[in-house]
């Protein structure tokens, strides 16, 4: 006896999968089949998108009880998130979009290029109390290895993204400052030469450059930030 | 030379594309989640403010219990905060991501608590034909919502009701069978038929591609 599902049996269960109502065992068998069958995978994705559409567009809205926002923020504040690094390709795009937006009302942005959504990102960051976003390429002997972004706002942050042919592994990210010694703020992990990472930091207005170092402490590339 | 910010006439004399509310919302959400991923609690506050009515409303529609719904809604935002670094906008809009988290949490909660699920008549009435937006409201709605509402309106009412109970009420087909007083097989058929009809209406068919090699 085999536990493998046929396409017909799979498709009979796909609506339940999309609705999230399948028991664990059936779900596991179904996902095994979908992993091997492009046609069933496509149908599963389409049925899931149907449920997503119904929920997003038709779910009723209701005012939560008074104090809801404060309670959520209290829960969030209790979670250690302030120093974590993150890797997220779309965030790279978002940050790049900000950096290329040019000078926008209230938020001073340095950089160049173009982006379809630039104005909206600037709008959001401005609404968050942003003062300045500085961007610069991470350079090594004239070659651009990545980008560095330093954002100053109510909560300031640093973000670096890299794409270069260097060995996979973790590399140290250091901020050079005009008013004190250099400061290590985290690690960036590269996979197949690519990676991105960011973290919140304290005051950023004295940061003059962002550097990426290898395990021996050698500077691989450096981004000199605009004054 | 960086492009001009939106709202400013650029050097070519063209006014940059006006903000499109839907695109702006999506872009704002991506920016907020990006800032959340970096640990920005102010961004989290804005994200909560923006989405709390939808999150709480969905949780309430599934749980039919204000206290339980508030717990689920709080947990949904907390998870969004904790997992903001893994959010990938290429896989779906932020709203979809957040409401999926909410729906899963609410369904888990209703299964564990065995609390009284929402009155199916109340949900169905809220979402049923009488509640579908009229022409004026539809004209104001985004094109995606308009297409969905129109497709829903084309469903037989019993299928629409079953689908709403399953998708928004978080009910299993067994529960729908009991509450509607219909055989389990009929409940399953209604839900599945509705999903397949909506899929046919909403998901564009793959384009015909001519791969012939003959001239």
C-alpha cells in the first residue's frame, strides 16, 4: 500500500488546503504531492489566492476596544527586536527606492537613479519622523560590491546589501564615526555572494562611512557617506 | 539627477504620476514592514493603526467573542512584528500576509477554545447579497475588489453563503453542514463549487503561446 496521492485525489482536497481546514496528516501528504506536481501546485496556488481575495476584500472591519494599540505596542516592546539584523530582498528594493528618490519634502535624501515608487517610500519615512537618509556604494578598488544606507529618524538604522563574488559566510559591518572609534553593529551573511542586513542603531549623524570586514579584520569594501 | 518627488513638475514639464491610493498603500506597507524589520516601533505603531480594524474585524467574525478576538488580533500584530524580516512582498501584499496570519490564529483559537463560532446567519447576512456594495460604492472601489464582488454576485446564493462561512467565518464544512442543516457532501460541494467558479472568474487563463516552428 502506498500513501501517495493521485492528482485526482489531490485536487479533491485542494479547496480544504486553501481554506486551512485539512488535518495535519492529509496536509503533509498533499504538500508532498504538490511538491512534485506542477499542475496541482498551480491549482493549489490559484485556489489559495481566491480565498485570500475573499478575505482581503470582504472581511468585515470593526473597531477594536479602546487601548488596543497601546496593548499591542506593549507586547511588541517586550520582544527583543532592536538589534536584530534582517535579510529581505524586497527591503533592499524599498531602501534603494528611498535612496534614489531625491530631495523630498522634509526628508533629506542623498543618492541617484530612479524608482517607480520613490515618492511613496519617502512619504512613509517622512511620516515616521525621518530626518535624513544617506546612501553610498560599497566600493573596493573602484568596483561596486554593494550599497550602504544610513537612516536618521526617531529610530535610526543602517542597512547594507552586497552582491559580489566573495566566499559565503558572515562578514562584520562597521561604522566609522567622526566623534569616536569605529563601531561594529552586526554581521552580514552572504550566500552565493549575496546578502543584506540591517539593524537599528543609536545616533547616526556622526557616521562617516560603512565598512564590511572579513574574519581577519581586513576591510573588504567601504562606503563613504555623503556629508 | 534624481527624479523629482511626486507632486512636483519635473524638468520635462511633466507632472509625475499622481499617487494611486492602492499602490501608495502597498508601498507604504512595504516601507513600514521594512522599518519594523529593523526594529522601528514607531513604524509598528503606524502599521497597527492602519490595519487594526481589518485584523480585529476578521478575528471577531471567526471567533464571535470580543475578548478572544482582541487576543488574536494582538497576537497577529505581534507575529507580524516578529516575522517582519521574513516578509517578502513578491509573494503577496502585506494586507494578505497580515490577514492570513490573523485568520490562521483565529481558526486555531476557535478550535482550541471551542467557543461559540459566529452566528452563520449574521456572517452571511453581513456578507450576503444584501451587503454586496451597490453601483456607487463599486465605482469607488479598487478594480480588484470590484472584480471580486461582481464574481461573488454571480454565484448562486447558497454557494456564496457557504464560501463566506468557510473563508471569513473560518467554519469547517462539517460545521457548515450542521449549521445550515444540509448533508456534509452538499456543504463540501457548495464550498468547492464556489471556489472553482471564482477561480475561473478571477484567475486569468494562461495565454495561448504558439510554439510551432513552421514559418
